[in-house]
């Protein structure tokens, strides 16, 4: 099956921070190699992102997760993909326009 949809991948300072803090060298290299092989656009930091993080934390969204969501919202992205069930549920309570889904849900919605 051929999927005729454009999918863009984005990164941010929050993702860079988390990758930099991976202590398992082999895992870190694998992730860096994966990113090197993809065309990825970096979302710039803004003061609005910092403010949005504080708002998101009110919904029990952890600090770094709130940064990931705020970056995605700042770019008006359609999806944020995660395997973190707690984050998915917290984002549902926050009633975001951004769809926070697991990889399988994303595949089912996009295909």
C-alpha cells in the first residue's frame, strides 16, 4: 500500500536535551544515527513556549513532557506521538487541539 500523505518530523531543544542525557552510549548512538538519516526541522524556542509549559503543568503533565507538547503546539502540529500512556491521558484532560497518540493510533488515523 502506498501512502500519499506528507509526514514531517520535527525536533526541538527539549529533544536535544533528552538525547544528550542518555547515559547508555550504545542507545544514544543509535538515536543519533536515526536522526542523522532523517530530514528533520528544528522548532525554535520562544518565550511563549516557556509560558505554555507552566499552563500544561496544571494538567499534571511532567516538566519535560510539557516542553515537548508546547514546542509541538507552537508549530501547530497535528500529532505528537508517544508511548507514554500517562502523558496521553493527561493531554486528553487538557483538551488540546494537538492529537497526542501512540504510534499505532497514529498509523490507524493516517492510513
